[in-house]
């Protein structure tokens, strides 16, 4: 798919799945901007986007928990690129922790990044979206609709993200803006997968749950984002779409209890 001339913003786009998404748009010739907290990760990713074929590459360092910094960062992207054709919001934090054992601040931290971060990004971007025509993708997680032990914080936050997706599809659909959530499967080589299944044995357990027989790849998720951003996705909005090799047809599977077992085991 060609994205020449399109302005694409990927928040949380400097590692893992989201960086793969940003690179896929760059390879399609888009003008791409990425943001995350680390200046170094932003600089490395901007260089990688240029190498991947981006017509332009921009970057900014900010924390999605800081609403003012998000406004400033996205305003900078708008000055550089004009109205956004595509916005991907995927900044997230996660760690395995049982609810009774984690502090209130630990729970709040994930809600602040995943849920309030999404609110900040949506609100700051609204005035900069191409209307009609913009396509927004929120990067969600299976925790939004499946329970996983040791993940109540992420479950609560990502469920909120998906409801924002559905609600803004109504509110902003009137302006010709589409919004969908993409739910990655278990994606190889990512921070998210390594935190929840840190051993080879744990990963093998997850793989044995995946009907398509392999872990996902960042490019699998990127393919869905490109589709949703293209004319082929012009009538898709308000949807939560998993790209998971059919893993979540089994519910939360082994991982649903494995994280809890790992945490209880660590306690002795
Ligand atoms: C219990 C923990 C904890 C842990 C942190 N906390 N890690 N509690 N178990 N493992 C607590 C701290 O003690 C503190 O509470 C509070 O959380 C905030 O911690 P900080 O370290 O001060 O937060 P901060 O520096 O802002 O870092 C945020 C973070 C960090 C979420 C804790 O891990 C991070 O930056 N993550 C970004 C990368 C990431 O998580 N990627 C994976 C995304 S995968 P107190 O009470 O002590 O102050 C994903 C879904 C994957 O989202 C799904 C796969 C199927
Ligand atoms: P990752 O590599 O840790 O990516 C997270 C990105 O968000 C990084 O660019 C990170 O950069 C940025 N970020 C984190 N906290 C931020 C904050 N407070 N403000 C601004 N940026 C922040 O994780 P990943 O595993 O690829 O996950 C990417 C997305 O996919 C997440 O939304 C996750 O929930 C979802 N997901 C992942 C999997 C999986 O298998 N990995 C499965 C389902 C869903 P900085 O550190 O520089 O801030």
C-alpha cells in the first residue's frame, strides 16, 4: 500500500510493535512522526524511519501522562506536517502484579499511561486530524476483554481504551474520522511478551495455545494498521480487531493463570 504524502503520527512508536507500525508506514512513503519518553529512542527511531523510506521523519520526547506536554508535542508535529491522516496511539506500561500485593500507585501508574494517556492523545490530536478522512488506531490488548491473573491494572485500563474507541467512532464519525482498536496477539521479541512470559518454557506454553502455531510479528499488526488507514478500510470504524493467530478464541488460555502462578511461586 502506498502512503505517499500522508501524515502519520505514532505515539509510543519507538520500540516493539508500535515501532514496527511506524516503519511500515515509512516503507509506504509516508511522512511519519513518533513520540515517547526517551530522547535516545526517539532519535534512533527517526533515523530508522528515514532509512526505511519515510518521505519525512519527525520525533518528540514526551510522557503521555502529561496532558500539556502531549498538546505541545502534537502541535509541533502539526506545524511540521499539517493535518494528520493517521494517528496510532500505543504508549503503554505493564508489569505482572497481583492486585492485593501492588500499591495503589502501581495500579494508578498503568491507568495513567494506558487509559489517561489515550485520553490525552485523543483530545490533543482532535484539532489536528484531517476531517474528513483521518483514521485513528488505538493499540489495545486482550486484557481489555479477557481476565488475566496479575493483570487487573492493565485489564481495567485497556477496557477503557476500547470503550473510548467505540464512543469516539460515534462522536467523531460525524466529522468523517474513523477510529478502531487493534489487539495484537502474543508478539515475538517485544517488551510486553518478555514481561508476561519471561522464560522459554513460558513462551512455549503460549505458543502451544496459538492455533496458527507461531508467535505474532510486529509486521502482522502493522498490516492491519495499514489496511485500516487505507481506502480499503474506509467503512470500518468503532471495531476492536485482534491480530492474534486465533489465540484469543481460547480466552486468556495458559497465560491467564500462568502469570498468577509465576507471582505466587516467586513469593514462595
Ligand atoms: C509491582 C510495580 C512494578 C512491579 C513498578 N511498580 N513495577 N509494582 N510490580 N513489577 C510500581 C512502583 O513500585 C511504583 O509504585 C509505581 O509502580 C510506579 O513505578 P515507577 O517505576 O515509578 O513508574 P515509571 O518510572 O513511571 O514507569 C512506568 C512502568 C514501567 C509502567 C512501571 O515499567 C515502564 O515504563 N513501562 C513501559 C514499557 C512497558 O511496560 N512495555 C510493555 C507494554 S506491554 P510505588 O507505590 O512504589 O510508588 C502491554 C500489554 C502486553 O501493555 C500484553 C501481552 C499479552
Ligand atoms: P514496548 O516496546 O515497551 O513499547 C511501548 C512504547 O510506548 C515505547 O515506545 C515506549 O517508549 C512508549 N511509552 C511507554 N510509556 C510511555 C509514556 N508514559 N509516555 C510516552 N511513551 C511511553 O511494548 P510492546 O510490547 O511493543 O507493546 C506495544 C503496544 O502493544 C502496547 O500498547 C501494548 O499494550 C500492546 N500489546 C502488546 C502485546 C505484546 O505481545 N507485546 C500484546 C498485546 C498488546 P519510552 O520507553 O521511550 O517511553
